[in-house]
């Protein structure tokens, strides 16, 4: 994506911090305020609607009566179906193999959630932004003067992992979310996002991806390794797998291993 277009999208998500439109923007060459990023991530948690930050939720008198509650300012940024695709993508960050997979296996976050780790240049900032259908939270760890948090020599010398967002910030977020959902007084439900209209689920062939044609194709009954993925209904795959299509490959049936004989009764 053109860095200039990326900056324009950031403004749509409520980012007002100046961003330098260079390709390195994608790997952390510009800093953004924590509160702006948390607000931006509400777009995904709310399936396309961004909530602007507010410093005061409500004011109560000495008797506990609510006397003032500033309204939440909402703005539509994305269509629900497109936001749902991003949520589904970011859920993988917290699964096994994701950069924040330890949130579940070590810190026992057991609610539907998505998120993103981040580390800026020279290990000067470590952050994690995560969200559920009910709450968005962000964690930033670093120094005000952008001093590196990495010990000279790094892991080969210290034996400790480098101070990335997954190592420094994610554990703070994971403990907070875990304990928040355990709070019976708040009673937050552990429900998942409801899939909006405009999303389709298709079965793809895992072997149809090649360097020459880097797109997964629709699985055929003869495809041995399949997986399911979701797409916008307007952007779903239409081409069928050609690797396992016996109509196109005469040698296909010769490569199928023979079925072993049934054991005698």
C-alpha cells in the first residue's frame, strides 16, 4: 500500500499525530499517542464504528445518583463486514504461533479477542493493543526520551529476550483482561462477535498456493488438504484448484496411494 494512502486511512481512524509517509511507517518509524491508538482500535471492536475518547464517563453526587454523563461520540469508519475480516485476522495474533499466543497459553485469557503487538525502532517502544467485543485496552512501555530498552549485546549476551511488544507490553494487557473478565461485579459476558451480512465461508485447497500463482483456490472433492476461510461476498475466490483436478491432470489418479485391503473378518 502507498504510504500516503496509509496516512489517509490513519486519519480516518482518528490519528492526529503527524505521520511520515515513508515505507518504513509500517515497521515503526513514527510514533502515535496511546490514547489515539486505543480509539482507533475501537473501530474493530465495534465492527466499523469508532468511539472518541472521553475523560469522564459520569459524575455522581454524594448519594450515588448520576447527575451528568457526557455522550459517547461515534463515527462510522468501515463497513461491518470489512471490520469483521480484520477482527478475524487479529484473532490469530492471540492464537498458538501468533506474536501474542502466550496470552492464552501462559496468562489464560479465555475470551474472544484480537490484538496487535508492536516495537518501534531501536527497541525504544513496546506496545500492545487488544480488544474484545466489550473493551479495548492498550499498553505502552518505554522511556520519554526514546532511549532504547535493549541491553547492549542483546539476547546473545544476556540470555533474555529482546524488549519487544510481545515480551514487555502484552503480559500487562493479558493480566488486565483476564482479571477484568473474572470480576463478577462487572459481569462481562464472554461472547464472540456476531458475523455481519456480507461474509461468506469457503473451503480452500492448502496445496493450491504456488510461487507462480500465490492465491489459494477453491477446494475440490479430490483435494486432500483443505482449510476454511472467510471473505467478503464481493471478493471471494472463484477459481477451482487445478493441482488435484483429474480433468486437467491425467497422472493425478496414479499418484493417489492405493486403499489398503480390509482386514479379514
